[in-house]
């Protein structure tokens, strides 16, 4: 913007400002009335329609799959992209905070007074890039499998049931298979089938070392699921 354009802009802004109405109380009153209307609508909808709370939480279930709300899917997927546990803080706090700060600073970085989007390349590129990235991560997060599923290794069809039992039993809280799960306090099970025969795996599941829970009840009540779990672990080489 040259000197003449700046003078013209300031002159037009001064004229429009003098023709307008003061922010207080004109704009403040309108915003306050609209805020009260929106709040009233929300209260009426809550009273008439109620809130969908879903079933009561069951802390004893092993089949529940935690999933975030759809507007957090982009963070959910970002955790999948940034896999090392040491970088979880960067994925959940660092990257979103940096992006938010850059968007807040954008009006101070791009001070171009033009309102035509074509003439605001910096602002448009930053805005569209942010929207596209969040949209892509949201879609991928919605399409991704449940957190308990094994996504980093290929499981043969005959071992699918065993991998599901492994995931639903919370084993990934202490063990890692491939890139899934936590690296401790239990050992890495990526190649456990090459280290132990299936009979030894079964004995370990029944008589484990603390703090690992015993799977003896699973063997008694659901022997098919127990055998499927043993076969799945035994197939890991």
C-alpha cells in the first residue's frame, strides 16, 4: 500500500465512522439481547427435549471403547500420527497451542487492509491450510479404528478373535505390540510367539507375575476366548 492509498483509506474510514452509531450502548445492547435469546432457546430445548446421557457407566466392562466427540477427532488422529509416548505432550498441547497462537497473531503479521481474499495471500493461505488440516485429521480420526485395536500389525483372520480379546482386556495398558500399546511395565509382546511356546504363554496367563491379573477366570468361563488369546499371542513372531 502506497501513501495515496493509505490516505484514501483513512479518509473513507473517518467518513464511515462519523456516519455510524456508537459501539456503546448501540452494539452492546444488540449483542446482549441476542445472547439472552440464544440462552433462552437453549434452556427451552433442554427442558422440552432433554439431554441424551446414554447408559450408565459400567467400570467392570472390558468391551467399552472410549471415543472422543467428533470435534476432537483431529486431536485423536494427531495422537496416532505422533506415536512416541515422549511426544504425547507435543501432540495434545504443543501443536494445537502453536497453531492457535499463530492464528491469533495473523492480523498483526498480515496488516494488509484489502478485503478481497485474492489480495490477502498470507491470511488466505494460513486460514485455508488450517481448515484443510483440521478437516483431514477429523475425517481420518472418524475413520480410524478404536484405540484398543491393533493397527500397526497385520493380524490373520484366524487370529482376529484373539486380538480382540487382547484389546478388550486392557493388555495394551502394560504391553506393546508393534506400535500399539505402552512400553511397560510389562514386556514387549511383538515377538512373544518366537520366545515362548503356546503352552508357556497359557501358563503365564493363568499364573502371571504381579501386577498382571490372572486370566484363570476367563479360561474357566470362556475357554474359547482364552484359547483364541493364546493362539494369537503364539502367532506373534
